[in-house]
């Protein structure tokens, strides 16, 4: 969690559901802001924005 905090990242992406659970718990335990998403969720969020720019 220290490494994640040092990046300043607002979003943490992973493809592993178990990792998602552990990371979400880590954010809560360390009182860190941010959100954990599956990589496909991140792509889903990115595509509409990219299509709107074309």
C-alpha cells in the first residue's frame, strides 16, 4: 500500500478478482482514497471518451 500511495494513483487496475478484494481492503485499512477496477472496466470507461474525440 505504501508503494501505491507513493505513486499518487487515483485508480488501481487489476485483472484478478482476489487482488481486487485485497486492494480494496488495503485502501480502507490505510484510509487511502482511490478505487480499484478490473482492467476491462478501465477500458470500458476509456473507449467512449476516445470515440467522442474522433
